[in-house]
C-alpha cells in the first residue's frame, strides 16, 4: 500500500464542512447492542467491549461525513475504514508504512488547519507522550474540524507493543480544551464490564479449555443482558468524545 504524506490532499485554510450539523450531532442517542448479540457472545464472537465500540463508531462516524477527508490516527488495519461509505475519503495512518499515510501521532507531518476530521480508537493508551497528540490534533484540524476519540477507562492491559495509560472523563475534558465537546459518552456499565472480564479468548492469552471458556460465558450472560444499552461513567470500559474546533481557534 502506498504511503503519501503530501499536504496537497487537504484544502488548507478553509472551514470544514459536514453533512450532519453540530446541533444534530449533539442529539445523537447513546449506542446499544441488540439482543442478538447474546447469541454471538455465547458462540465466542466479538467481545462485549468490541461490539459496543463498533456500535459507537457506526453511530458517530457519519458525523464526520462530508466533502472532506477523514484521517484515522494509529490505525492497526482498515477495520473502521470499512464502516464509512465508499464515496467518503478515509485515510488510515500509523507510524509504520502499512497504512495510507505514515504519521507519528505525537508529531503529525501535516500543515496547520489542514485536516477536516480525525479519528483515534484505542490508540492513545499505547503512547507515553499522549499529551502531544492532543496538541497536534488541535493544530492540524481546520476551523470547525471534528475529532472522534475513543480511549479506555476500565479495560485490561493490552500491549501493542506497550500499554501505558487509562483516561477519566475529567482528564479528557481538560486535554481537549478548547475544542467544543459535541458528544461525551461513557461506553458500558457494570453488566457489560463484568461480561467482558469473563469473555476469555485464546488470541487474548486465555489458556483455559474450550469448555471452561464456554462455562464462563454462560455465567456472564445474565449480566450482559442487563448491559446491552446501559452506560455508567463509574464502570465504563471506555469513553468516546466527538469534538469540534472553534472557528477562532
């Protein structure tokens, strides 16, 4: 896959435009999982946290849709790129050369006020200098540009290649200043969190037998059933924010 860091792909100095206006974005309902996910969980499909994160992204990515370009920072794959329409320009980026763009999140090789929308999903916890990412995002976003961010709160250690931090909403409110916060949403509550802890997967390091892992999921099912649409900031596995850069910033 080719790597292109040319700033010519961006319309520097203009105001970002989106299909969904800010007032409508603020009215977006929290994500939820359908009861069909209980069967997926029983069959060892996606973890509850992954499923709820997916629901949040499908709900909020349309708020970044428009004539401009969306850039995903710290993308491990094209996973979320497949969530947007084919006619929406969406570029993945990472410090490696395996994405559309090769970008260091802490020192973005992009011009000031040049990017319409940025996305970061479960990436900041892997950066020791995460605070630099916030400053860089504020710098490169166009006026009225938007930033969709998902970061972990009560979530297990997952090195890629390392894992440093967890984030509270109080910290995020300060780190995102002076961006306007359109969406501030905890993801999950006690029921979903407990079922996440009991969903052991081989590719996540579980050494239990298939039968033992199934038994744990059976124990978790009643708790998951209560958490399909429940969100509680005290027991959230993550927080999702959708912010907009002020025209004067």
